[in-house]
C-alpha cells in the first residue's frame, strides 16, 4: 500500500510593499481621473446638508440656574437626639445631594404635574401637554398606535388620577419626548447639570416655541423645589407632630393630677390621718413627675422646631429665562463640511469598489 503524498501549497499571493505602493498609486490615478464627479457629488451633499440645516425649525433654549443651601448649622446634635427617640434620622448632607435633585427633576413625579399644568402659548391658554401635542405633531406620530383614540387625543383634565388608559399612554409618550429615551435615541427637550466647584444647578428646556420653553422650565423648578422641601423635612415634621401629641397628652394628665390633689386638700382641710398623708404624697409625686415629663417634652419640642427651621432646604433662584429668547444658532458651515466630507467619502468608496469588482470579474 503506497503512502499518499501530501500536496504542497506554494503561497504566491503575498503582498509586498512594492505591490502595495503600486496599488495605492493605481487607486489615486483612478480617483484623480474622476475628480470632477467626486467634487460634484461632494458639492451636492454639502448643499443638501446646508439646506436641511437651514430649513430645520429654530430651537429656543430656556435656562434657569439656582442653588440649594447646604448649611446644616450647629443644631444637628439637638435634632438628631430628638429624632433618635422616634427611630428617625435627621438626614445630613445626603439630603442635599445635587445628583439626587437633578434625577428627581427628570422623574415622572415632577414632569407629569408640569405637563398637566396650564400656560399661555401664542395667546392660547391650555395644558402644557396639549401645547406639546400640537407643536410636535404627536397626532401624526400616533397614527399607527394600537389605541384608535390616540390620533385625535387631547387632555381635558389636569388631574392625573382622572386619566383613562389612553390618557396615560399619551402622557407617557410626551414624557419621553421631554426627558429622552436611550432606546429610541431621541433628542429630549430637557437637560440639566451643575457646576462641580460652584454647586450651582441648571435646568434647561429647548423647544420650538419660546413661551413653551420658559413656561416649562419655570414650572419644573417650582414643582421640584416644593416637592423636595416637603420630602426633606417630612421626618422632622413627623417627629414634631409626635411631640405635640405627647405634650398635649401630658398637659391633660398633669391638669387632672393637679385637680385631684386640689380636691383632696379641700376635702380634708389640713386634717390628715396617716393613711391620708400617704395618699396625698402619692398625688403630689404624680404631679411632680408629670410636671418634669411635660417640661422635658416642651423642651424637646422647642429644640426640634428650631432645628427644623434651620434645616429646611432653601432653593434660591440665580437666573431665570426672560423674553426675548434668541434661537439656538444654526451652524451652516458645520453642515457644509459634514456633507462635503460624507460626499467625498461615499464617491471615493464607489469608484474604488467598482474597480475592485471589475478586476475580480476580469481575473
């Protein structure tokens, strides 16, 4: 049985540096011979890009800057000790975390009430959500929606709890337009941020209408500040409420104990038996104990109230958007450069690909 010889392959298709240089020169001569086609196509795409930028509706940016005080003061010890009695925390600097404020400003808890609030745009007062439906052509976007009511839907109430299923779908769709959606890669109306060194926060709304932009950014700020302050001091308010209930209860108990002691003294007219002395001492101790307890609760209540006032977050507006708002500048030069470069790249790719294909078919 003869052994089968393995075939020997001779690699003759190695590309040398010389071949590479010759091929580049060949492609260069090809592109140079078609330079007018390349220039014409690049000019065409540059013109179309510039025209598209020119015809794009103007965007009006409204920016509001503000700051939140973070002065905890020296009263943290007092409020912490009082709140600790009720299993509550007085918070701390985390309560004024800037990232938390910015994230909250984008939440549905803030944006939904904004969308269901009313402002005047072009002389017509309506819910912000309805203004957005008209200006951003939401009815056209909803043409293919599963809900047949969406293509003609307008909000008739500013109460979120009263919305039906169609209203909730519409509200969520508009919310995504405002804050953006990474999956859909849309351009949101809203952006925010803060300075690392200054801790100054900013809210921005960029819309197709200046009145809409200003109205939305101011409503977001108002609702955000109110909600944040309420939630920041909610544990302290609960503690103060508990202390007040306790003080009222002790006050009533003290008044009853004092009345019992007074009635006892009146009924005996300073003539006491030994058993009476013991009973009177019991009444007196009860009055003394309740007096001490009541005084301590009043002290804690005053401490908690004072600390609450010093700890309440304070939103301070720095700059508010005002009319007239200048539209965002349109960069025609940038559009021309992008269009020209894209046209040149595509046309060069076309000629090179065509030559490679023809050479392959000829071989």
